[in-house]
C-alpha cells in the first residue's frame, strides 16, 4: 500500500515524508511555513541556522506567549523550535536524496509543498510532587515534502515590463468595472483613495475617527488600512 499525500504529486520531481515524529505540531506548522517556497538547498541551510540558534523562525500563527525579537525582518514574534526543525530537515534531506536517485539536480528544485499533519499522540506522564503524576502526551506529526522545478524564470530587469503590462490591463478594464472594491486586492498605487473607495466616504470617515482613538500612531499599518483621522 503506497503512501498518500494531501496534494497532487504527479508532476513532482521528488517527494518524501517522515511519519509519526514526536514533536510539536504547532511548531512544525510554523517551520513549514518558513521554509516553503525556498530552493531546497536554501531551505535546509536556513533551518540548520535555526537549530544552531542563529536565525529564529517567525511565529505567525501559534505565537501566544512567544517573545518579540529584534533580529526578525517583517515580523516580531519568533523562536528556535529545534526539535520540530530537525524533523523537517530530515524530511527535506530525504526528498533531496530521492531527487538525486531519480536523476534530478537538487540545486534546481524548490520546496513546492511542505506541510505538517498531526496524526496522533504518544502517551506519557509527567512526575509531580508527593508521588503524583500528570498526563503529558506528545503529538505525533507527519511531514510531507514535494520538490518541483521553478515554474517560471525571469530576469530582474524585466520587472518594469511585466508591471507595465499589468497596469495596462487594469486601465483597459477600468471603464467596465462596477465601482466595487475588494480591500485586500487594492494596489499600493491606489493609496488611501483605494481604501476610501472600498469602504465608501461615510464609513471611511467614521473608521478614521475610531482609528484615531484606538491606534493614533497607526501601529497596524502593514496592510491596506484606514489611517487615523484628525
């Protein structure tokens, strides 16, 4: 009976899985998010720096009681989940070995899919004072890896050409638009005008006053947002 994956692997260069590894599921999710999309060699190097305590993993979802760090770019909460990281490095190295066995050059492969799945628990007990004990179960986690060649390649000096093409399409479609706006899809080029259009003038001005009271310094500003009103 073969191993099934949660995604289609028919076009993959190589796949691999580690099964029932005793490690934190929440940490595993964050480590997978951190490494997914990287060239596989870069991903392994980055995770080895985590194990060595040189580069923290950004904790973007499971970050309750996680300290803020000054050495993270673009995020604040992070830590060094060594055990989960080692399990995921093992999975990536297995995938690299499988790729080489199938005649692929791992230097040309990217971590197309990297996911952790909680599959059970290993029962245990934690000793306490006065001869007592508390159940302390350890999650069992599967990690699956899919390596694929990059779908497209481009030269950095082509950015302006591609951006210009997209803007041209946007301008051509503008006369046929309904006037509605989806806030998460606003372009940086639209600025506050795009945000105002998304909410409507009356709602925008009301939200701006709320923002001025509760977030006058505009701390929450990394997405298209309402700026504090005066």
